[in-house]
C-alpha cells in the first residue's frame, strides 16, 4: 500500500518542469477567460445603454482578460461596405487606422473581420513568420501575434464584430475560444436587449418630456443646431438645414459629422466627433456645406439626453463674414500705422537719395575737370548702387507690409518678423532721441501664423511705446535722451515663445488697463491714433493661439508681453532658389524691352547689348504686342503701369499667343503684382524697382537656359 501511495508523487516529480508550467499557464488562461465571461455577464446586467455596454465589454476584455486590444465595430450598409468602430479599449498601435475595414466578400478587402461578418462564424488568426498575407502582415507590423474576430448576431443578422488582439504567442486555445464565443453571443443578446429597452425608454420619455417646448426653442435659434450620437446626425434644426443647404432630398439626418468637416482627411480625429469625453467650449472650425462650399464657423458642443439616449448637441455659427470684416480691420490698422510712419519713411528714403545725389554731382565735377580716374569712378558708382539697393529694400519692405495679407498660414521664425519691425521703426525712434535695444534668442523660434501680421503687432507696440516716451520726455523731471525701448525674444519655458516690449514712457494707468485692448479705445489725444492698433494686435495673437498682455512697470513705463506656442516644424518655408548663372557673352537672343520711360529703356538696352543680345524697344503695351507679332522675341521685359495698354494686359495677350514665353515684369507699383502673382508660372518673373541691371541680366540668362 505504501508503494502504491507514493507512486503518483514519484511520477509527478519526474515530469519535466516545462510541462508543469505549460499546464499551469493553460489553467490560468482558462480561469482568466472564465473571470472575463463572469465580469462581462455582470456588465450586461448593469449596463444603462448600448454604448456604455460596449465600452465596458472592451474594458473588461483588456483589463481582466489580458488582451492587448479589444474593439467593437458595426456594419455600415454603404457603397464601401464599411465597418464603423463604435467602442474600443487598449492600444491598437494605429492598426485600425492603417487597415481597410470592410465586410465585402473579397477576402483581401475584409480579411478575417469581413469573413466573420459574411459567414457569421468566428475567425481566428495566428501570425506565422512565414505567412505574408496582407492581413497577417498588418497584424505583425502593429505588434500583435494573434487576433480573434467574433460576429455579433442580433435578430438573425450580423450587426457587427467583436475584435480581440493579443501580443503574446499562442493565445486562444480551444477552451478559451469557446468561452469567448459564448461571451460574444451574450454581448449580442445584451445589445438586442438594450435596443429593446431603448425603444421602451424612448416611448416613455416622449410621453414625459415636453418636446414641443424644446423643439420650438431650437427651431427659433438663429444658430445651426445638430444632435449626433456615435458621430451620426439624428436631428438638425431649420437654421442648420439652411446653413448647410440641406433639402428634402438631401437632409442632414443620417449624415456623419465628418461629412461636414472641410479637410483633406475627413477621418482625422476631431474632439467634436468622438462618442464621449468631448471637451466643452468654443472652437473655430473650417466646415463645408452639403454642396461642398467651405465656410468658417464657431462650434460648441454639450452632452444631452435626446430621446432617452446619450448624445451630443453641437451649435454652429457661421463667422465667415465676421472674419472678412476682421481682415479688413487688420488692413485698415496696418495702413493707419503706415500713415503714422510716413514722416519717418520720408526721412529714411531721403538719406540714400541725398548720398546718391552728392555722389553723382561729385563724379560729374571730377569728370568735367579730367580728374575722375577709373578707380574713383568705380568707387562712386559703387556707392550709388549700394544706396539704390538700400532704397529698394526699404520700398520693398513697405510694399510687403502694406499689401493685404491673404496668404496661407505658414510656419516661420518669429525672430525675423521682430527684427524687421525694429529695423523699420529704428530711424523714427532715433529721430525722437529714443534708443531701442533688441535681444533675440539664439535658438530658432518657429511659430504658426502670418509673418507680416506678427511684424504688424510689433510695429504697433513700438509706435505706442514711442508716443508714451515722447509724452514722458515732455515732463519737467525727464532728462533729455532718456527714452529707452527694449525688445526681448526668448524661450521662457519649453515649447513657448515670449516676446516683450518694454518702455520707460508714461505707462498705461490702472483705469485703462482693463479696456486697453477694446476696439477704438485710445489714451491718445483726439486726432492721434485710431484706437484699432492694440485691438487688432490682440486678435492677431489670439488667432495664432497665443496671448497678448499689458502691465505697468515701476518706477515708470509699460511692458507688453506676447506668448506664443512653438511648433516642431522647420521655420523656413521658402526653398532656396535655383542658382543664377553669371551672364556670359550670349548668342543673338532677341529681347523685347517695354517701358514708357525712354531713359530706362536706354539704360537697359545699352547694358544688354554689351552681352551680345539683340534688343527691340516699345514704349506701350499695344505697341509691344504689335512689334512681337511682326518680330517675335525670345524673352520680354515689361513695365506694368504704362499708357496705351498696360503690362498686365500685355502679359495676358502674350500668354495667349505663346504660353511658355519667358516674361520679366519690372514694376515699382505696390499693388500691381497682387493680381498678376496669382497666375505666376515658371516662365514669369517679377523684379521690383529699383532694379540692378546685373540682376536683371542674370535673370534673363537663367530664364533663357531653363524655359
């Protein structure tokens, strides 16, 4: 008897440890599956609605069942036979976003998920390193070793799928698979029960609620209101139908919220389209009407109970017209700033003009007296060319700053906008005996917005500081030459840019601090200032996702602080231009010069002839076109503002005649190129006056060799 009783122990002791561990793991797996089934059954009993049930089941499968990821998708009867994810838990590592979810009959489209829906049978997929099928490759790519697709069948038809994903080898043995199939059947039964209860609750709720009052309030609202659940619109008011141009044959009800988004990728995540956890608050979005027409809207959302079901109510207000008015206000404030800067700009331009005039007079005198050596003439003409370039930079900066900014939002280095603003204002500040100090961060400061608009904000702050300091210098206790402005560009915290403009002027005063950013509010005397500068600046910085704040500093002065979020993209949006070759003695290319100034044509013609070009001349647009028809040129260089046919009309006529003809537009008019730049091609180049003849010749040489 003793031998018989000890024999099993010896056999157990003699078994390999790996076999014992395998059996223990198998037992643990089955126990875990049983616990998962038990917890899921409890969730079925406690579930308050269908969405809550699905969320709980997915959570239990991951937290209790130990699976890496679980999700529920519902069958959509659309043209793509798509599957709409309605609940998920765990991390799919981007799997659902990368694969095409379809329940079509093509296995390549649907994979095991599609087969589970089409056949109403569970589909188990184990990843094999030797298997290169698309679905297994996608599963392996996202870190999973096996998947199980379980159909959800309600009232005899498959309404969706329950997907399980494991990141451990060899899961889903026979016992575990049977338990998960039972769990899926229980979930499907729970969905059916929830839908029945939902119908009963809705009927009871319709009797209790005064829907007439709710509907009348919603219908009378001037704002568009839509209600959606799981991203599908279930209600829209009259204002929404009018805003989105819905009709009896094309209603909003039944549409997805993503159908109203104006984006290249309508499926991108958006907080107002998630099933739950949507943050409250007002956001600005670019939407589109049902006919595809885009518009800008303010959108806010809130959780509500609609017909007894959890839903989201979204209120939408079209602000396109308001944005246009704001853009016009920005432009008006910008032009007003330029008007206030006019005197300083005149002084800034008079300096190089004065140098040019004196250099020219001195050179002519020395030539007349026979004392102008070649070295002397080269030095003087170099001085004239340098001062002309200085004028060109000032004029071009004013042109860019003054034009209406309708360009796209880009990523740019904020340090450049601050530097340009300081340079534009520096001469005026120095004329008023005000010193300005700029301290910039050594690290790049990439922000998202429009560079000229940030420059406009800095100029507004500098102009206000200038006025405050001038007022302070008039006080009896102010010593002369004591005006100071300091501009700091720094990175106070990671991911944040800080720009401060500090002055030692009269300050703002506590009575004005609360109103200083209001439109048309100003502390200046009547006739000095529009009251728009700070209001527009506040709007520009807010649109860039930042803050503009003001405060007084002791003993005297004010400080304006701009806080902007940094972006990770590179701050340089422009690509380097192609290298321009140095002009060589060219073959006899034919160039047509068009300008109503004979002296300008003479100068250009003489210069180009030195490089071997054949040059024709015309003094109006119509004359140039007639000459081109009789003697076609290889390239046309034209002014814009001319009598008897301007340059814009000439460019259009030449383009109709020869679409690839290289054209160089030379102009000094600030607004002329705004129309023509919209249709710029590779063969059209714009040069701003005053131009360098060497640059013009290099441009011509480049166009002739590339077009």
